[in-house]
C-alpha cells in the first residue's frame, strides 16, 4: 500500500475521501504531531496543530498587539507629563541674560507668584478668557436722565368678558408692537418692543438694549423710524425701557397676569426674521413662580405659543387682547425648557421692574460686590495649579470689596463657607443675600488663602 493509500485509512480501516487540502495540511504539520494529525484526518476533521504548551501564531499576534498598545499609552502619558512640567516650568521661571565683561550668561530665576497669577488675564488659555461679568444687574440710562412721569398701567381682570378670536387679537394688538434693532460695531441685533405710552416709552428686552449701541425703533403701524434713548435695563429679568421722541402712538393694553390659568388661550406677537409683526397661537402651559435666572428668583409664564430671538421683548396676549407677559425667548432657551415651550415675564413682575427703570434707571435692592468676574479656565487650573473659583477681572473703587483689598487677579473660592465653582453659582449665593449684609469670602492670591469680610452694596451705588 502506498503512503497516500495509508493516509486514506484510519486505525480501524475506515475509508475517507482523498483531499488535496488535507494532504497539504498534513505534510505541513506532520512533523509537529504526526499521530494527532493522522487521527484527525481519519475522522475527516481539520487538524489544528495546536500544542497547549506552545502558543499559536494568532495568540502571539494578539499578545504583541496588547503589548504595543500598552507601550504607546505609556509613551503618550509620559509625553503629557513632560508637557505639563515644561509649561509649569516656563510659567514659573524666566530666563535672564547677563553680560559680565563680555561673557554672556544665561540664568533661570523663579518668577514672582503675583506675576504668574496676573498672566491669567492676558494669556490665550482656551482661546481667550470669557468676557468679565459685572456682579450688579442694573444700569444708568444712556443719557443719565431720570424719568418719573410714566408708569406701567395694568387693567383689572373682569370675569365674563368676551373672548376674542386670534385674528381679532392680532388686529387689536399689532399696532402697539415695534421692531427694535441695535447696531454696535459690525453686529446688528433685532428684537421686538411694546409701546407703553403714547409719547414713546417702549418696553423691550435687555439683550437688545446694549449700552454704547445705536438703537433704532421702527413702528410698522405708520412706517416711522426713531433713534432711541436707553432709559434703563435689568439683566436679572432681561427687561429694558427705551424712550423715543414721538407722540400719538398707540399704547398697548396690559392685563393682570395673576388672572391666568393653565389651559387659557394665549398668543405671542412680535418681530419675525424678515422684519414683520406676526402672531402665533397657543395656550398657557404653566405658571413657574420659583424659577431662577441670572442668580435671581423670578416668576415666569410658560406657553406653547411659538417664539424666536426676534420675538423677545414682544407680547404674550390673553384671550381678551390684553398683554399679560413680555416674551423672552432667550430665558426659555437658557433654562432648558422642553422644545415647544417658551416663556414670558408676567406683567405683575414686569411692572415693578419697568417702573423702577423709568424712575431711576436701575432696580433698587440688587446686592453687588462691585467686581467683574470670569470663570477660571480649566487649562489655567492644570497649568498654573490655580484652585477652582471665579477670577476677579476688576474691582470698582469705592466698593466694600475694593476697601477690603480685593484686587484684579484674585480668585474667589468660597462665599460664606460654601465653595464657589463658577460665576453662576457665585451669583446665586450673592443674590440670596440682601443689601447691607456682610459676607465672608475666601480669596486665593500668590499661593495663599485669605478670609475677607465684605459688605454687599446696592448695585446703584457702584459706579
């Protein structure tokens, strides 16, 4: 019997079909374990050639891949550690070049920690530092003029009044809605406004009433345009008041927002993207009386009436054609309300703010420290070893914070014993206090922590 014929029989003489694959495979591995492969071939199975004491090529490949991955990860980690060390060294030391009798020497000397902390305000960490935010929320009017002769009037609610159709609501209110545009440098913003008095007091959104910007009010009802004076603004409620030199305007009729109930019909009327006044219908979804915005507790009306950026400063109207809220699209977006739910400032809340803005140019009773601040960038915390907190950008002379020695470059890490992580948290802590309260701040400066007692002032007292 030939070798080929022998390989075609097993130990019991069973016949198997000749196979070129089996023959080739057997020849290639027979030197490893011939008896094992003979038995495998006799059963018509593919022999593995695997020896438990010797890893296969596949196992060796996997092991090499794992080892390579570990080595690459270790190399990357080492490179990151080296980079952090180099940056810290560069930020903490400076190279001094001396020339002594014609001999040039290079000497590394340690920087003043105050210099390192001050560099936070000028180095391009995370691009740039965010714009510093003042801790006050009021403002003087653009012209420094105080207005005392106007007030927001609210009509009392009377049960049994006839409900209007949405078409009638639009016809009743559209003549009192204006379009407000604000241009500063190369940026132009657009929003809505509500005519409050026939002689030109306009309620709008504080987002459009930026100080230093040229603000134009367009009245679609008679196609006139006016340059507006900013009477005052309040960022806590995002409300502002403008004044235009006009007469014979059609003032809006304001209703009592306290009379609203969930399920009442509502309509939002304001500026659209193409500069026309439009209406969207909906209902009153909820009354949120415990909202917090910009660190302040405010009441909000939630509605299903559609809004966009241009609607802000416009009107939320009830079924009687009365304006019961000032539309604020941005607040709803910032608060994270579900899609399709927008919000407005109730007229009962708006009246208190608007009347103060007209009378004083700001809202009384808003506590302030007199500092501008920004969050400490994550990169600064890593590279400089700074603690988490808020970075002081500027301190108003005459404020209690200034008198107690807080200066630009300080980092506030605690407010009345509570850790401060960001400007929003700082604002919530501050606004939970009252004007005249003494608060304790923990300030980081030059690798040391200091405790400072500061008296909260009225934002109107800080220049």
